[in-house]
């Protein structure tokens, strides 16, 4: 139950580290936030400068500085057994030049950085400039929401002689770093694809007429692609990498790609000739002004990490280089990956590059064709979104890039197919156990090129009641969709038919509705209403969470009302609803509870109400380091635990019990930020606790003496 309602909460900065504003040294922080990869897990954020004045001349200050990010910090750890971060620079300049501040950068939580004992000396005029840089962050956790940015909150230990008129800054704006274009998918036909005289020559593949498709990669912002030497790759393992993943190839197929790809601003861009640029292996001239250049990277791991670029550019003035070399993509069970690394780029220009993938396949005579797949992403790819000692920097979440034609300006070019589907919806109706119903959808290519499409079904309710044929095709075609009543119960079933022609030609969704008629439909029935944390019967609390048990709760529109006042539904399935009891019920002692599903209302159930009826959620105690409290992860005596409960939303006081000790003033007690109906109580465990567990309860009442307590839960305690 707890996991359905509540993930681990971020630290509440204002409650833990209040900033002292009465100190004599006044420090104004500022930052120049860059655009960073929204796909990136280890994005370099903008540096933070503290311009400080008004201090005691020549004074030496010793402060504890806290940096809180709204996403995870992902600098590399010094070792697997350390919480010291590397790659972060913290300096002080009192007029003699920047001097390192020796306090280690310590990771205290997923998004919390601490400098304990940061010491620096003020100038003879009481000034100093502090500079913090090199901080990396998991920008991908913001999900490309244009309203969100990477933000830091700055905290200081109290009474530090140091004030901050501004304590929150933006240090990065996430955006798509990679956009892509394609001339289509490779199709393996019975005719095969001829092998050239030389498999290491680009020109030889063109002369042989080998089948190919072209892939284009485009920067989402001007310095998205950078070599290892680029500022955004400071202390990184590699330059920006691009992963091209292939799948669906038959036995005997081999793939080849250019070893070096000259970009759009090179002397002569690399191109296969099917995406608006003349066919060429490409030419590149090293110069003072850089241009985009990609190198194939052999011997990487499955995520695109490791390996060394096959080509590195020469020094400026070394002359123009013409490229013709090809590299083979190793296929295993029909799948493989080509990895390119950016080895040169112009950070002030939004660049693109394109390259063909050539197919060599002997004729089969099978009479069948295979449509293959290709996926492109920034790399190396990873699911690790926390700081580690070994994972690569940079690394990226694997995300399908958007189409780049709006950037390049060729969305209407004749070499791109465009998917057109006239139908927008399909409706079916049948009786229970009736006959199969049939409809058709027309697929059309309204432009040029080769349109390759697939058709698939996703069900909103029920499953298996549609049959689609064919499941794929090329250019114009007709899809037959059969709706089969089978054993479907009475009701309205919904699904979506998706015709997918790739990110460039487009995707169309057709809404499907299937109405199965029946003589009667059962209304919902409420069996019980209990505390959502403990599932105990008793009064419910306005402003807190209740769990309803019953039947016939499944439906498209589920609502719950108390005395006709709507409650906020947090979760529902056929037999259970979690709902926030309306706070506006106030001091009422009872209410009429009604559940409505798709317009059908239950019989009312009378429920008792009380201002306090606390309960602690299962797995609802977190340690100070945000780990789940358990026998394997006990809390230390003297540390802070976070208790998550419900039923404490009344007007009055919140207290707690730790063993036999009554805690009248918890460290924090109130609403859990961002979670309706959930309360958070932070408690400091007594330093003299003994034993392996202690019983903890949370209480609430109009006064301490009248407090009602939750059932106790055992909190695991570490041995001294």
C-alpha cells in the first residue's frame, strides 16, 4: 500500500538548514545556466559564483556549505567505498587569484552535496569571490518538461557569519540534444544486396549498387555534440557518442558503415545521396574553426562504452583529408550496433551529419521480405542515475529522438514519405457471444520515397478481442480489423490501432470502441472503509487517506463522495479505492459515503469521522540517508528517521512515542510535501537507545494529553 502512494521524499531544505541572514559577510550567488542534454545523466551544470563583501578585513571563515539539487548529483565517486565526489572545483579568490578550498565535496544524499569545514580568508577590504564548478546532474529526471530546470538551493550552517540574500539558482536548462532523420528502413528481399569489389571502400559500395539507408543526426542545440576536449566534457571519459542499433536481419546479412563521417559544415559532407546531399565519402580540413567529424569506435561494450575512436583529426594546417574507409557492424542473431564518437565540432553552430548503412546479402529465393529496425540514441546508454565510482561519464538514458527535419528545414522534401490514414476512429457493437464484426483502414503514402509501416493494437480494457491483418506493409495498403465478442462481459471496450511509419513519416492512432450489450449492469458495492495505512476499522480523518474495499469498482470514471463532497481518488481497481477524505468535512462526526462508477452509484455507507485516527504505513519509515529502515538497514541512535502516516490532519498537535518516551515536539511534523493526505513526522532517535528494535508510534490530538496514537511499528536500531 505504501509504495502505491509514496516514493522517497526529497529533503526539505528550509526545515533542516535555515540560512542565517544576519551575518556581516554578504555573499550574492549567481550562475550562468547552460543548455544541457535532456537525455543526459551526467550533465555538467553551470558554475556558481559567490561575490562576497562586507566582512571583517583579513578574517578567516570556516563554514559548512550545503548544495541541494532537484535531481540526482552524478559526479564520479572517488571509490566504491567513498562518498567523496570527484571533478568538482571549489575556490576562493581574495585578490591573490583563485585558491582551492580543501574541504572535500561530500555526497550526503542523491541530490545533496556538502562541503564541511570550508575555510577561506577575506581580503584586506573584507571581500572574497567563491567559485564552484564541475557539478554534474541527472537532467533526464526532468523528463524534457520545458517548465522545469536544474535548480540548486544553497544552505549554510546557522550562525556562520555568512549571509545569502539569494539561496536558489538555476544551473541548467535541459533540452533534446539529439534529433534524427532517415531515408527509411533496410528491407532484406529475396534478391539480396550485392557485395562490392572491396568491402573497405565507400566508393566501391556505391558502384556495386549495394542496398543502403541513410541516417542523419542533428544537434538539438549548438554545442550538443562535443569532442572529449570540449568544455562540456571536462573530466569525461569520451566525447559525445552516438549509438546506432540494428535488429531484425536474417542469417547471412552483413552491414557496413563509413569509418569517418564528415558533418554538414565539413569541406565535403559524407552522404549516401538519398537525403538531399550528393553522395560522397566526405572531406575534412583541420583548421582553426572546427567542423563536425564523427569516428567509428570499435570494441565497445553493449552500452556503447569503452573502445577508442578509429580516427582522430590532424592538426590545423595539415591539409584536407578525403574519406573512403568502411567498417563492418558485427551482427549477432540479426542484431548489432555501430558507435560513433564526436572527434571535432563547432560549438557555435548547430551541426548535423549523415551516413549510409550498406547491406550485403546473398539472394535467398525465399519469396519473403524482412523489414529491419534501426534505433539511434546518444551514448553510452545507462539506467544508473546516481553517483558511482565506475560508470561512464558522459552517459545517457536511451530515448527515441524527435525528427530533425524542422531543424534542417526539409520536412516537405520529396525524398521523405508521409503517412496518411483517413480514418480517425472505428466503432463496433455486438451482443454477448455474438458474431465477429469487421472494419477496414486505408494506409496511404502522400509523398515520395518508400513508406514502411506497421500496425499494432493497444488495449485500454480487455485484451485479445481484435485481430489485425496485415501487421506491416509498404506504401499504400488496406488493414482489416476484426472485433471478436468471444467471452467478453457486457460493457464498452476500448483500444487504439497504431499505424507507425517511423518518427519521420509519422504515426496515426485510430480510436476503437466495442460495445457489448447485456441486460443488467451491476452497480458498485462498498464493503468497508478503513485507515489506508493500517487497514484497521474505525473513524476516518478529513484530510487523510482512507481505503475502500468492495466490488464493481472498475470503470472509466470512478468517483467518491462524502456528504456529496468529492474526495481525491489516488488509486482504484475492481475491489479497492484509495481516497483522500475531503478536508472540508471539518468537525463533522459522520458522513454518507457513495462510490460512483461510470454513472452507477453505490448504496450509501455511513462512516464515522474523527480529527485524529493515525496509522503508519507499512515500509513507511526511512533512515536519515533515505534508505528503507529494516534489519539490514537499521537506524543509528541519535539519527533522524522519517515516518510516513495518515490520520494526523486534524487541528491540534502531533506527537510521537519512541519506546516509553513521549516526544512532544518532533523535528518536523506536518503534510508530506507533494502528497495529498500523507503526513510526515521526522524524529530524532535518543542517542542512548539499546537493543535491536524500538517501538515507534505517532499521535495526534487537540492537546498532548488528549492525543490518540497509532499502532506502534518496530524500528530497527543499529548496535553501538
